[in-house]
């Protein structure tokens, strides 16, 4: 399955060249249902994802990765509850509230202030104090980060 995922990724990357779109995930379910998750620095429109879907479908079909064309393809943005995948998504979400789970299992809720190659910086409000604390968390210590919808 890993080999097929790599082949699909190799087909997708040229389709994204020259655009601000990038891959956040590729999954294949046992029934040959391919799910490609994309994001874009300027936001992923339906038109962008549909264009990639049409082109990629033809490439997969022509490659005969799935004999008899026995596959389905879905191209979409990751859901709001999906963890961030890669530094580009962190940059895109500066000034948004994240729930970060560390490798130790600690959950930290804060507003993303900055992103470097190695760390993120969160502004974390203390429960009893009105003042906020600035925390720098290395990517190596992050298990997952999920954007929180704040009303």
C-alpha cells in the first residue's frame, strides 16, 4: 500500500506546481477509495480541488494502478478537526487558537503567535490570571495540533 501511496503522490506533485496548493495527507481505504487532502496558502476552493481531482483521476486510470479502474477518488481539504500536517499549515494558522498535544500527553490551548523551522510560539492564557504566558514548543515535542473554532 505504501508503494501505491508514493506513486499517487508522485502523480499529484506536478499537478500542484506553480500553485499555492500542498498535500496534507493521502489515504487509501481497503475498498480502493483514495482520499487526497490538500490545502492552499490562499484557501482551497472547490474549483481548485475539482481541477486536481479530474486530472489525477485520469492519471491514476492511465497508470493501471487499480486493474479495471476499480478505485474511487476524493480530493478535499482536511476537516476542521484534522491535526495540522506540516509547517505550511502552521504558518497559515497564525493568530488562530490551537489545541496542542505534546508527546507527553499534555494539552495546551493557546493562540499561535509565531512559527520557525523548529518551534511554534503560543500565547497561553492562565486560568486564574488575566495575563498570558508565551510558550515556545519544539515540533519534536508535538504529537498533534488541532485548530479550535472559537465563537
